[in-house]
C-alpha cells in the first residue's frame, strides 16, 4: 500500500509539471566571458588602440567587433571615427550592432551631424544607411537589466549604484549645491527613468534622495559627496559597489552576445561597434559563437 501511495504521488507530480502539455522554457545560454578583474587595460583604463578591432571568422560566418574608448562628440575629427569607417567599408557587413539604444528610425542630414549628435552610434547608423543595411541595438532594455539586478541586490544597493552611474556623474557640483533643484532633479530621475522606463516599483521612502544617500554611505562606508563620487568602473576587486557594477555589465554582456549569436544565424557578416571593455570581456563568447555557427 505504501508503494502504491508513492507511485500515485509520483504520477501527481509528473502531471502537475507537464500535464498541461507545455514544456518549461530551457535556461538561457550562458556565454563564456573574461572577468572584468582580469581584462588587460593600461593604467588609465584605455584599450591597446582606439578603435580596438578584433575579427572572428570561419569559412562562412564573420564578426568584426570595433571596441571603442568613447570620445567627446565635439571631436569629430578624432582618428577613432576614421578607423571605424575604414573597417566598415573593408568588411561590407550584412548587419550592424550598435550600443546605446534603438537608432533604426533615426535620420541624419550628414556624417558631421551624426557625429555631433550621437558620436560613434550616429556614425554606425549613417554607415549602415549607406549600404542599406539594418542597425540592431545590442543593449538590453533598462527594465530587463534592472529586473535582473534586483534579483541579486536590494533596492537600496541597486539605487546606490545605478543613480551614481546614471544620474550623479552627469551633474556638476554647482548643480548639487542648489539643494531644492537637486532634490527635484533626483525625484524626476527616479520617477521618469527608474520607475517609468525601468519598471521598478519603489515605496515613497525608497524614492527619496535621503534613501539613496543612506545606502550610498552603507555600501561605501563614507557619506555621499558629489565632489568625491565613487568611480563606477568594475575593475576594483574590493567593495560591494564595484561588485554591483560588474554584475550590471555582465548582464549586458550576455545580452550582447545573445544578440550577435541570433544575428549570425541569419546573416553571414556582423559588424559591431561597442565599448571596448565589452569586447575584451566577451572575446571567449564571440569565439564560441563563431565556432558553432558554421
């Protein structure tokens, strides 16, 4: 009787898991990457060259990845742009992958206008338009990134990092000195970007500047001071703040690799223009992608 009961329980479990006829989705593929703590940069965090270009290819499939150190958009004569353009026309890709959001519907009057408006992102778009090929956003949406980060970190830890990287570093100390305007700008950032664009639900207390400052101090063991902001680079092995930065970039790296992998299934030549740190850390994943897409 006991054996029958166990058999019945086993059947019930099987039915509850698969009786509907629907299979659970397979886990997302995890591409191999190099840790941000191990990638090779100079003392200033610069690439060996700008752009730093690596090629991944087999007899049929080809990836050209232009890793860049972002430059001032006003420096439209920077050699980086000429390097990207030269690599593009030598390669003549089937599709492009850009950083920084969807630009597929953007139009520019000239190359100069594209550079002044969007730097290398604008250049990638205008180059793609010249061959009548598509540009695909290699960045994931903020809402997907935030959802993944909030699986690993508390809202306070999440905001301490994201608000520093995407709001505080864009302010001048003089702007922060105007306390009322500073609080208003921060409140707008939280409501329009973190909550509306990013889809994050926060309590009224979690939306306040005081909540951010308290969590900043908790993570870094020192009070918030906009004149002494913690760098948001992922290369320091010490500290929870830097750990969150690495997690954010690793989430984006996996999405970028997945995007390139998908494109390579339907195109033979994929041209990527992205921040150079992503190229260095994604190199093993790019090799895996080219090896399996033969």
